[in-house]
C-alpha cells in the first residue's frame, strides 16, 4: 500500500482522516489501524474510499496494491 499517495488524495479532497472515517462509516481507530498497516483494508472499504475521494482504477491500483521497493 502506498500510504503517502493515499494521504495526498485525502488532502486534495480537503478532508481530514477523522472526516474520511465518518464518511466511510467506520471508527477513527479502525481507519488509523489500516493506515498504519496493522490491518488491511477490506474490499468494501477500498470501494468507499475510492468513491469518496473520486479515485479512478489506476489510482486505486497505485495506492492499495502497490508494492513499494526500497
């Protein structure tokens, strides 16, 4: 997962993470757990984020299915 890209998309939409969690219908704790990589996003959560942030398929793939190499 590319957390930097996701954070950038959240900011581009003028949202805070707590606002995103509320729009998704999940707790802030659950969202932060996912963002920290402690747990993975479920398919329906990815779909909700994509809808809220207006992400196209390419952006979804780059954010949620990226394999970052250091």
